[in-house]
C-alpha cells in the first residue's frame, strides 16, 4: 500500500487536532478559578477546608500543566501539517503509519524508532 499524500494526511488529522485543541482551551478557561490562589482567611475557612482547597488548587494546576503539554504537542503537529512533514518519523524518515497516527496524531516517531 502506498503512503498517503500530505493533503490526505492534513484532511484526515487537522480537524481532529483542531477540535482537541479547542476542547483543551475551553477546559482551561472553565478551570481558571480553580487555579487561583487560595485565601488563607482564618475567619471564613477552617483548617481542613483550607487544606482541601489547597489540594484542589494543586490538582487543578497539575491538570493545567498536562493540558499545556498536550496543547504544545498539538500545535507542533499542526505545524508539521503546514510544513508538509506530518506523519513522517523524525528519526528514520519513514511513514509513521495511519494506525499509529489514529491512536495519537501528535506522535513523531514510527514504532521501530519509538521502541
């Protein structure tokens, strides 16, 4: 079977990448308040409630960091699409394969090089 063209790859994966990007950006906006500094006012919040709030904030920040990493990977994949380099292994130059790209269109290495 022949390798797909750059246009085929762009048509197949750009919409999916752009949709995931939009979803991640919307999620980031929705959780902005959860990442704000926690008020340490003794009068309004008890010690355990503050600890819960700090833990919730830490989890929200961790999620945002993972979200930011995924956004960078998506932006890089979209850049490779624009440059006509999407779907090709950055190590050996061979086609990564549509089955692997279907699992994660942000991958940059074929199965052999990733092992």
